C-alpha cells in the first residue's frame, strides 16, 4: 500500500518538473497550488482506504482465529470425553474379566461335586448286559465263565471313575492356588475342605461299587440270594455336602460373584 503511494508521489514530482520545463516557473506554481492539495487529499484518502481494508482483513482474521480456537477447544473436549469413555470401558472390561475368572473357578468346584453327587450307585448301571448276555443270563451252565467278562467290564468302568476322581483332584489343587488371589484366604480354606470332602465322597462311592460288583459276581456264581445294599451313609454324605454348597459356600463366595459398580 505504502509503496503504491510513494510511486504516485514520485510520478507527481516528475509531472511537476515537466510542467516547469514546458510552461515556466510561474505557471507551474499556479498549477501546483491548485493540483497539489488535490493530489495530497487523494493520497490521504487512498491511504485511509487501504488502512480500512487492512483493519477489515485483520478483523476477519481475528474472527477466523477465534472460530479456530473454539473448534480446537471443542475437539479437546471431545478428546477428553473419548479418553474418559475409553478409561471406563477398560475398567469395566477388567471387572468383567475378574468376574468371569472367579465364576469359572468356583464353577469347577460346583461341577465336581455335581458329578460326584450324580454318580450312580446301582451296579446295573456298570454291568450293561448285551441282548445276547440277557438271553443267556439264566440259561448258561458255566456261570463263572459267563459272568467273568461282565465282571471285568464293570470293574473297568468303576476304575474309570477312580481315575477321573484323581484327575479332578489334581485339577482342583491348581484351582485352589488361584482362589488365594481371586478370592481370599477364608474362601480358600472353605473350598479346600469342600473339595477334600467331595473327593472323599467319590472314593467312598467307587469303593462301594467295587464291593457291590464282587458281591454281584459271587451271588451269581453261587446262585445265592439277592442282597440289598445299604447306601444310607453315602446319601447322608451327599446331602450334607449339598447343604454346605448351597448355604455356607454360596454365602461366602456371593460377594465375589457379581460385577461390582
């Protein structure tokens, strides 16, 4: 802007010099006296107009900067909200993972007892006679030879229960180590005793079945009278453990088996 104004003044001086050269000093002075104020006024107006445009542009720039600042502030607020939401999501995820680990761990003990409780005490469940064996059961003349493969098959099934029980014991020993960290020491002590008693129940049950299959074979071979087995002690043991699971143990682990707020 100022360079343009200086050029205009320079051109005006050149113009005055040309007038002086052509028309002389006196005519030039008169002409300058008239034209000079006009030129200066025009330059003044031009400078003022340029300053106005500059001020206008500065105002628009300031307005744009204000809008940009507001947008940046909005973006910053959104980023803060997103960060808080991500923090909440991560926190909730950790709580959910903790709940799932605790639930899965407790469920191992509950399922172990459930399977022991459901273990059949009927020897017929393990004999499983084939149609041919059922047909020959009362007509065979070599009873000891006939009953032997049936006996061995039943023993094999009962031994599978014994192996399963020992495998579950080892599995729950690992689980008990986790209980110390995911629950507390009191819960660990309660579940330790419960798993120990559940293991003892399973042992009593398959030992009972071993005795039953021996009696079954001997009775069949000797054609002795059928015997009635007493399972009252095992049933009482089952009921006692079931009561402990549903009352004492459930009460103990309940505070841990929910997603905390």
